[in-house]
C-alpha cells in the first residue's frame, strides 16, 4: 500500500485512539513518565511516565491535541499512542523525502526539455548547478564516473538507509553549523553501515580510526565502540569537518582532509606552490599532489550527492530499509545484556543489535555512567512496563559480568590488537600505508630493527593495542 493511501487510515486510527484517551480507567503505572523525542533530549527515568501534549500534523493540518492529566490515569493508551506516533513519523519521513526526490524529477524534466539534446555531460552539469549546494559541485570525467556508479540500481538498497540515517545526520550538522549536503559523505565512507570496518582499522558510519575517534570524544574499549554509534560518530564527524573548514576556508579541501588528513593536504598545497597557512585555493588546485585515493574521494562525494537527488531521473527507486524509521532512546543506568530485552519484549536480537551497534559484546556496561538504548518508538512503553522483569534476568545473561568490577575492568580494556601476515612482495612501507600507520610505528610495535628484514609469513602487529 502506498504512503498516500495510508492517510485516511492513519487519520481514522489517530482519531479513534486519541478519543480513547479521554476514558477513565484504573492506573497501571505508579508514576507518569516523560516522553523523549527521537535523537534528542535524554530520557529521564524508566519510572516516570507522563504523556505530554502532542500535536499530530498530517497533510499540513492539525488533527488533534492530546492532553493527559496526571490526576486522570488511563489504561492501555500509551502503547497505542506509541504505535500511532511510530506510524506518523515513518509516514512523514518517507513522504518528506519522496517530495524532495520528486522535486528533482521535475527539475531534470525541465533541464531535459530546455537543452533539447542528448549530450549527457551537459545534462549532468545543468543538474549539478540546479542543486545549489554550499559545497561547490564541479563536473569532470571522474565526477561522471561517480554519478554513474551511485545511480546504478545496485546502490539502491545501500542508499535506502538514508531514510533512517539522514534525518539524524542533518540534525547533527545543523546543530554544528555545517552544510547538511555533507550527509552523503557517509555513503562514501561506509555505505551507511555503522559496523563497516576498513583495512586500516577505521570503523563505523564515519570510519574513524581509534586514535582519531578518541581525540573526538568517542569511547572505544572491549565493550563499547562509539565509532559505531551513528549519532555520536556523526557528532564527532561534524566537529572534524568544521575544524577542517575553519583551517582551509574551502569545503572541498575539508572533505579531502577527512579522507587523507590535514597533513597530506598541507603537503599537497606546498608541493603546488602554495602556503598551507594562508591558502585560498580548492581541492582541484592541488588535485595532482594529493594521494590517489583522495583524488577519487571528492568526486565520489559529488557523485553520491547527485545520485541522492536525481536517482529517480535514472529510473532508480529506493526501497524502504529493513529498519524502523521511528525510534526513541532510553537511558540505561544498570548493566544489561541486549538479550535481556529481546527475550522479554517483542523485538528480535538482530534488530536490537542493528539499532544499538556500539555494544561490541551486546552488553550495556552502565556501572558508573548511563548509556543509551535505542528502540522502535512503538516499543518504548512496553520496555518501561517490563523493565523490572528485564533487569531480573541479570544473573542469567550477564554471568561473569554480574559483578560491576568485572564490567569496569572489561570496559577499560583496549580492543584486541590487529595483526597482518606478511605476503610475497610486501614491504614495510606498503603495509604501513595500508593500515594508515608509519613504518616507525610498526617497527616499534614488533621490535623490528631493520625495515628490510621482514619475511613471508611473519605476523606483524599493525595497531597500537
């Protein structure tokens, strides 16, 4: 059933359920709770349940306003309201993006009609210019290859995760004061996969290596890897991009530095005859002096940006991703295994892990501080009602981690070291480049005195842990 066909059903359902909230019933929850909006304010307490005034806006018309007063407890309405809110958020998210995509279908049709010829390069140039991005979008053969790559039907499933991740990314970028158009960098970095791991030990939606992740405030240990927390990693990426823009005053150079680091960008500037401290050029001015991967990186960003806007003009549709588009977050104050949740309320372990990818061993180590648990919006009340039963399973699911000291010990342990087996033709320099290290670092970690003395089959440690 299409989204527009759901509107009458949704309106009727909202009316029925919200009308039901005016009926009196016996209280089933000791104290009311406060709701948390998705990706915003922290959930205050599992015991506090209070439905605040919500306005449901559908088709630009206010349907109704619900006022739940503490002195008039109601039965079985919070779960119903959660379900309606989840349906509304899902519907409005998909509709908003569909409207955005359709607007560029209209743009592309006007361009095609105006140009009156089949020169694809001219069409791509005109479409890029119509995007009006604060990040300059150039066009050349590399950008064309990137456009053709990301507008391929094979990328439709990957790009569909934009429905889930882009609203959060946009919110974080707006808060950081950087262009929301940079959101498509996450497609280039990780294919919108929060568990993506590169050969250089970069991980997460934004592919931070451990040292950079920690420098930007992300917790990384045996139990928690916040590089895989989409919201926290996005916040860190926004800070990094903003810092790079303040350094270079150009978004294409800031994007390049995200790939190869400011050191390599500065070297490219100097080799091009510029001054790294007062450079006023762009990525294209230092293109030939940048690392090969970075020379492709910025065009890939431009191709992904084009594809997100114009994929329908290429007869490509994005399916709805297999992940709830409406989620909320509860703060957890006691240690918990994710299986305690999935064995108690109606959510699969796989989906719970998908929504909470930062917990490496599926354990939330909330001993000295609180951690977030993300759930589908329609399950928030079900979690709260069953929280005592969930925590009663501590001994069954945490086992060796029941003692808080054990959890703290594990939480402070560094992730296991990364190793590489030397192959024929390998050099220490090539291995170092592959993992984003220096030759000196690998020599130190492996107690190597002669850089030319490595042998086939030798096991080298390529990470500091």
